C-alpha cells in the first residue's frame, strides 16, 4: 500500500462526502461524540455494501487500510484539477 499525497486531507474529504451519501440513503447522522475510527468503519462498510468500493480481504481490514480505501475512493470522485489531487 503506497501512501497517497494529501492522504489525511483526502480521508477527511471522504468522510464528509460519504456522510452526505449516508444521509441520502436514510442513515441517521453521526453524533458529535462518535470517533473518527467508528465513522470510517461504518462508512467503509456502507460503501462496500453498496458496491461503490471493493472490499479489503478479511485479514487486512483495519482502520489504516479502511482510511486508505476511502481516500482512494474520494480521489476518483474529485475533478482532475482539485487541489487535493495536486
């Protein structure tokens, strides 16, 4: 797994975009006390269930790999000239 340029910012953007997607699907909003770890896992599983991202192998499912997969997903959704991709 190679780290993406601006991966931390891409993960933040992925969480934001995926939360909006989850709301549109009828998922209740996250509480302010929910941890980033819990948000990442929940959003990752939702996107896998909806077949928007390819699931990780079971032995590689951890927070870091889930964040990386979310960052890759959002990087593909952003326009080519987006500042996070440069």
